[in-house]
């Protein structure tokens, strides 16, 4: 179901080029909403013409153009069906049945998931810049430092060679410098998810999530769709408009990074995990953005009872609407594995097929996660190394793969060189949660799963 435009698009003026994706900037909202509308089959050429004739510093005019895209018409030929309410999503899928989990090993697997998620996140943090750190650039750097394939934290050269530039977190996340986990939103949201469950139980609703965000998160420590939703909450908007108003990032990866904890507390039950994830995701996301969190939660939940990554992936796909773009992408990767493609050739095909999306979109990153798991050969280090070498949102994907591979492996199979430098603690931007003890987070998660 590949969509091709019937005619060339009108291009936005270069004055609207940016790399910030900031919901507080009208120029970003305009250009990113144009991209979002076009990705979902809408005709916004007239808006683009109007924008090209408008002063990019005219805030009111740009916001009016953004708001006007709500009335844009979908072009003929759109073949996808992407339901948005939980009832409609449930009606479109046939979720895998719940499987009884082994309560004896559950605590160990949850602990491994927390450790794996945090280690995988830190592994990917120095190269979290998908427009710069492409798979080829990552490989070039690893070969330069004699560390290809990636099996350990990145080596930091001093000075860095021309053409290579780590993110500013590198003094905390490169080999020999990891001393406890660095702060990251991929970790913050997992900690917050646990807090939300402990506070509201399984009756969690989007409104609970929104209240926690504005109370516990600094605005500038959350990004893209979450920042847009935060602004909307602060301006008094309510669900479901919080996710829809001036939020061109509503199908990006922000929700997908928030789903793991709902899998931790629903071992073997992908739909129960996905239902809880929907309550979290629907505050800030729609369609594939929501499916991404539901899928990630189901993937983690399924890993507790699966024989391996392939079985977990198959079960997780059953919660994703079958005529959606996310289902199409994950199914594509599964087919490549069945056809015995190499991981390198599969990755090249994934980048070719889904590279048109932002490097922090749900669909392309989910495909990279799926590939890393399916080609991991059951090895934790192989899995997280492959997904970071895949480029795009490297820390988010490292976290998701680390979580799933951690569940599959258990603590005894986690590599000491990635885990021990964490020193059982993680930083956090959440008020009151900085320097959280990882083993305590794990124990609280198990307690909720058994009693909540």
C-alpha cells in the first residue's frame, strides 16, 4: 500500500527549513504540519503557496495557516485505514491471547528489562542525531575506533575527527565515562509511567497523564508531540484536542518510548498492555503515534512468555490495525527476515522504504527496532548494538530493544560491561525522581504487577 503523489508537491520556501521541531515556534509548526499532512495523503499545496508569500516572522499569519490545514482535503488513492478511538482500534484487530507467565522468573525479567532499557538508551545517546549520524557514518566512526560492530559504549576520540560530532551528553555516555545513567526522556517516561500506575492503577486515563506532566516535567525537557501537548494543556485544552491542536508531531516516536512499563506489568498479555498504553499515548498522539506505544507495550508484554524475539514480534503486531502504515512497515521487516535477507541488506531496504519520514517518526524507528530484534540471534549485546548502528532515534530505539532483549535474556545474560557502569541508579528530570535506584524501580514494578 505504497502511496505516490499524483503530481509534484509545491515546495516550501527555504526560509522555513529548520532542524528544531519545536512546538513553540510557528515556523516549525507550519513546515512540520505540511509534512504530516502530506504523509497522511492530504493536499496542502494552497497552504504552501500562501506560506511562501508570507513573512516567516509573522506569527499570527503562520499560526492561521497551521490551523487552516485542519480543513485540507485528502487526495484520491489513500488506501490505509487508521482508526483512532480505542473501540475502533479494538474492532480492527485480533490480539494474541494472553499467555500465563512464570511468576518465579518475572521479577528477574523485569529487573533485566529496566537495566536493559537504561543501558540501551545510554549506548545510543552520543549519536542521537539521525540527520547526521546515518548508519554509514556510525559504521565509519566505529571502524575508525576499531569497535565495529558496536558491542560496548562508544569510544570518544580527543579531538573528534572532522565530520564526526557526538551529542553534548558524550562525557556521561561514552566508554570509560559512564558513571550511573545519564538523564534522558526515554528513561523519564518509564519512571513516570510507573508512578502513574502506582497513583491511578489500571484505571489510568489521559487526563491523569497530562496532570502529571505539567506538575513534574520542565517544559524544555520534553520534545515534539509532548511539548505541543504540554503547551495545549497549559492553555486549557482538553483531551482529545490536546493531541490534535497545533501538533504536527502526533505520529512521531514520542509515545512509542513511553510504553514499556505497561508491558512490564502485563506479562504475557499484549492487549492488556496495549490498552493501558493507549491511555498514555492518546494524550499527545494520534493514529500511528498511538499504535507505536501500543505496539511497544505489547512487544514487551509478549517477550515475557515468548520463546524468542520472533514470537514476541508476531504477537505484538496483533494489536496494530492491519491496514495501517505501522503494520505495513513491521510486516515488511518480518518478510525480509523470512526471506533470509542479511541484516545489512534489510536495514538498507528499511531506510529506502521509510527514510522519507522524520528521523524521530514512529514508523521508520519501529521498523529498525523490529529488524534489530529479529536479527539479534537471541543475544542482548547484538540486539542493542544493531539497533544503535541503524541510525535514526538511536537512544530511544536502544532503550526499546534493550527492554525487550532484557526480558528475553534475564539478568544473568546481561553484559557486565554495559550494566555495571550504571551503578544501579539513573538521573531524571522529573521533580522528585532524580537519582532513582534501578533495583527499587524494578521491585516497585513487580509489586504493582502482582497487586495493582
